[in-house]
């Protein structure tokens, strides 16, 4: 006969208001096998937990049922209390009478009856609970960072400085990301490159960081603590070991009119190129799509002028396998392209659809304002190089507009638009800066003050309203909009227009997430494990998130998240072995017919093939086997198995049927 | 599906007679049968819903009920305002199905809530009709540069069954190409012409429509194409006054969409009512004869 204790929590008034907790406790006390039943105002509090512990100790309980909130909230609390008295924690179960009862019902009588039923079911289940023990998994103390922007750099440096070897993968020829393109950063106006490039160098020189640039994650196998990552090192066409980074090749390359990605298309680069002077590594790469040699077989000037003979036209993509125990995804963002939208977005044909040269986006303005940019930091418009006397800034282009497919706020545009207006006024004193906005969202330290500074000191004209159309007329851009506060239509003739286009997840973000088993939303931003309490972990064990790949954020937030992700990896690596919940599927190999339907349905790739051999080593048959280190206990395989050879620890058929049986009068 | 319940609306029986004539002529040439609905009334246009939403619904419902009774098929109209109001009435009925019986009682007849409301231009752009037009083009417009003008109401209401994208419609341009013309890229396609302010505040119309005419001309248009009788009135009928006031050195013929298509189909300009315009439409000058010979 079981000795079960039932503990009914009022959760203040959360449960007690709708459920008669004393009545539930009393009814539970009459159930066979229940030797103790009480109700209490706050069961999760210290005195509440002590009631549970005292009962286990004094009454020699062999099962504990806590009727309270969701197990997602306090199951660990009560299981810890249970274990504290030497009872296996998996003999403690929670009944959710808050989210699944009191919060969703109004009728006190019916809610009380339902809570009583739920408790009775759990009592029957607990009678069949068995001792379960955490699974021990070995781990590789080495971390992968995907993305070499500021978030990836921060995470890599934090981990490496904590003694964790790091492998960084960056798809571009240089690390640095978007931050390397920025002019000055809000709200302090420090020079972006001045604060970033030392960190880039630190990454390159850190003895514990292995850097793979111009590389992408090809394949991910394994599980938390034991990932095996295949990295494609794209052919650079330059032997990194021989190249000295002298730069003669890019000077002599006859192809010089290729729009530079680093200058957001406003400047040019050669076909063999170092993306920008401070690039890390400071070694070139050949753009094979545009290189004359790769297109026609001729030219080859770079190879001829290269002293060390580093140019290698024959180079092939290389594959490197790295074993790591955890990963930090920091893949960043791209901007909404108004002329070439993808993913079913419609773009902004009414703004010229990217065809008006002097309608630029925020990153292009950054390049114009940057000392390292194509104009040397002078604000000159792309079409004719003239200094614009009127610049109109439009916020929320693509963002916050469900009709256009993006309902979220891109978060950083209010701040960078204020910065752009301010930088423009600092450089063109007599110029006029006009900002069309929906709301100004500047909640950050010193942020609102910064926006006020742009308005009050630098006299940026802020107009609340949207712009319906932009068109060219006599070398200017006509901006037709509305000032909704004054209630009048506005028409402004501008020399240049800057669009604060929406922040979008980086190309390929969804594909990478699938490789790691990380969830993502409808916009391919990665999903955190819990929006409040686990904001830097993904739901995939051992995979952390940092920076804009998880959602729009500014530099300090991206850096903070990256440091937090690094700390999470450090916590993970602080243990000898990894412990995982033993709620995993197991195969009865004596009845398994080896159909591997379970392998087909397993979302985690946890089902392996087990070969049953006789003493002579002859293969008798193949059966499925669940790798407990990979299994997440979802139970899909259990439901699929035609021969019922699978069961989920903690949720066996016996336990489920006992629960159902308790419900049938 | 070649039969349509036809709602001309007030203008097409009066100042925009030539629009009605050209719609009927083009429909005839394409084998589309129009059945004018009995006892139709004013759609309410802008004044009704601006003053009293209830009255606007009743007017819309009345005409939808008459169209339902007509039973020929989708309800076809040429006026942008009628189109917009009739669709708004239908949207309202579908949004509030519970109010439908009362609405039907009020207008004395059943209303088919799913009755499709079509603008003539929309009908011409339908794949089957398009193909019929393409097959029957006998006098392509020889690259005539036409500025398509949508105005405010044609692309509204948005949403389900919308005329086209409200911010960047391309339907009229496609029809111009179909007729062998060349649509002009110009930015004011969706601006307001001044609408009914022509009577109470003519100066506003002179400014707004004047801006449209000047811009279309500046971007190389030889003619404008409209799909709304009121836009036409402002741009064509008022044009001499605007031209005097703004000192224009040009005159821009303003054609209805069905007149443009009708010309391409080789229909006689008089049948299309082109002689009724205030700004003369010199067809032979606009469409070079040598182009016609190629056919």
C-alpha cells in the first residue's frame, strides 16, 4: 500500500478564490493510499516546503502530490524539497490547479470538483511512479560562435577569457559585422570603429579562439555537450598562410567598379578585395562571380603581382569538423530592401522602389557620415555628390505595419534617426533636417535626452505622420506626407531622403536554426527558451542566442545578451558531467521489430540503430535504441511505435491508464 | 459568364454620356452583355457617407437589391465613386450578416451578400476579357504616351476583392499596354483631382487638377486616361479655365479607359463619344496612321 501525501496550495487567492482548497484536501485525504492531506496558503514558501519535508520524514511518504501552479513554475522547487528528505524526486508530481483550473473557471463548485478529480488522477499516477535518476552525459568544453559581429565577438571574448576554447564562424571575409560600418554610436557618439576594431584584433590574436572567416556552418550533429559541427570554409582563392596582406593585388585589379558591400553600395571595390582597411583577417578574397579570370579565364593580374604567390585560383571549398559542447548563435540582421523585398513582402514602389538614387537607407547614411566612408565623412548625396540642404528622414519603413507583413518595431531606428539628424546638422550647419515619425521610442539610459538634443539643440524638425509618396522632380525628391498633429498635408522638397527600414533576420537564419534545432518566429528571429526567465537560451539544449538574431536590439543590448550567453555556456561547462532529466524514451529491444518508424518521427534525431549479434558476432537483427543524451522526452515515438515497444520514463502506459482509470467513476 | 448587371450611375446618364457610350460600345465589341438594372438610384457618392453613414448604406443596399433582382451576374459600373460605394455597402453587409434581413426589408428586396461588384477597368483586366481584347486589337495605339490617372476612390476600399494595390496599382497601365500605348511613369497617379469641390471651391480644383495636368505633361504624356466621370470633368471640362489661369501652353486630351480600349479595337471615335470632350481628341494625330496600316 502506498503512503502518499497530498498538499493543496491556495496560491494566495489565485487558487483559493475559485477552488475550495480545504474541500479538495479533505477529499484527497479519503483516497486509498493517501496517508496525509493538507491545504496551505503558500505551499512554495519556506514553511510550505517544510510541511512537505516534515510529512515525508515523519510519515515515511513514498509519493508526493502537490496541487498548485504549473509544473513549469514550481516542479523543480518541490522535487528539490522531496530529494532533500531522501525520497527520489521523481516520486513528487504536481497537479496544475491554477492555470488549468482556478484561472480559467468561475463556478466555484465545478472548479472544486475538477480540482478534486485532477488530484485523484495524480494520486493514482504517483502510485506507479518509480525512482528515476538523472542521465550523466560527458561534455566537450569548447564552444562554437556563429557570427562575428559585435554580439559574436563579445560572446567569444568572454568565453575565451574564462578559459573556454572558442571556434568562431563568420560567413563574410572579415569579422566586425554591421557595427564596423557605423559612423558614431548613440547616445554618446563614440566612433564605432574605434571601439570595435580593438576587439576584432583581440579575437584574431586570442590563443583560445579559432577563427573561420568566409565560412558557414554546413552540418550539425550530436547534442548538448557533444556537438559535431561541419564547417564549410569557402574558397578564398588566396592562400592565407602565404598572404602578407600587402594589398598590391587589390590596387592592381582592373575590376574596380564593383559596389562595395561594406560601403552599402555607395563606394566601389575591386574583384580581389579586403572588405575594409581594418578587416580581420586583413587578407583579401576573390569575388569569383565578378573576377575576370573566373569569368573568362583571362586577366590573372593579381596572381602576377603577388610577391609571395598567395593567389590560388584552384582553391576549393574545404570542410572542417569541430567538436564543441555548446554554441552561441549571433547571426545578426539585414535591412528591409524597399526595392527587392523577399518573403512575400511588397516593398515600397511608392517610394521609388529603390530606383531613386538619393533615397537611401540607414546603413548607407552611416557610410556617408563615416570618416572611413566613400565621401570621407562628408554628407554628399549619391546621385551628384552635392551636399544636400534638406534631408528628410522617414521612420518605421516596413516596421509596425501588419498590412505590409511586419508588425514588430525595429527598436533602434528612433535612436539612429535622431543620431543621423544630429550628425547631419553637425556637418551641414545651415541644412534642414526633417524627421517623419509615428512615435518616438527612446527608452534607454540617456536615450530620450539624446532625442531631445537633436530636436532642441540641433533643431531637427520632427513631424508626426507618414509619407505616402516620394518622387523625383527637378533634381529633388518630393516628399508628400501628412503632419497629423497639425492636421495638414505636407509637401517637402528634399535633396536626400533617408529611410529607417525594418530590421530583418539575416539571410539563411531559418536554415541555420533548423540545423541546430532552434525555434524561430514567422520573421525567422530565433526563439528564446522563455521570454522572461531564459532570454538568452534557445529551447535547443546547449544552444544560446546573442544579438539581433533573436530580435531587434541595439549595441549595448546585443553585448549584454552576448555576455549572458557566454555566462550560460560557462555555467554549462562548470560541471564534470552534464545531468539531464531522465524523462526520456526507452525501447524494449526484445519486442522491437526494427521498423524505425520512431526514427522517422523523432524531431531530435535521438533514435539510433542497435545491432543485435550472437556470440559469433553474426548480425541477428536491428532494433531501435534511444540516445538518452539527445532525447527530449516528447513521446512522439511512443505514440508511433506499432508494436508498443517504446515507453517514456515518468509517463508509462501504466501511469497514464491509472490516471484515466481514476477519472472513470 | 458574359452577362452583367449594369449600374451606370448619375454621371453616365448626364455629363459623362460618352463614358456610358464607350462602355456599351466596348462591351458590344467583346460580346459582353450589359443589363441595366431597373430603378437604380444615386450611390450616395461622397456627400451621403460624409453626412450620415446610415443613409449611405441604405443607398448602397437599394442598388445592390436592384442588382440582385436583375440577376444577370456581377454588378458592373464605370464610375470610381459608385464602385467604391457599392463595394463598401457589400463589405458592410458581409461584416454584419445579422443586420442583413433588416437591410433587405428597408430597401424592399433581397440582397445577395456575395454579389460581386466590378469596375469596368477591372473587368477589362480579367484574363479572359484581356485575351478577347488582345485578339481584337485592330488599331494599336502606336506607343501613344498615356498618363494613367487613378485618383482616390478607384483603389478603395482595400482588402478582399480590392481593385488593385491601393498604393501602387498597375491595372490601368497594363490596359494601356494592351491597347498598344505606352504608360507614362508619373508620380501623381493617386493624387486627388479636387472631386466635387469643382462647384463650391473651384480654386482648389484648379490647383489640384492643374498640378496633375502639368505633371503629366511634364513627364511626356500625350493624353491622360481616367476611369471616373468626376475626375474626367475636373481634368477635361475644367481644363480650359485651368490652362488660362496657370498659363499652360498645352492641351492634354483626357480619355476614359473604355475609349482607349475602344480605339484600339477599331471602334469609330464618334461611337465612343470622343467628340463630346471639351479638350479635343484628335485621334488621327495621336495615333499615327502608319501604325494602323500594319494591322
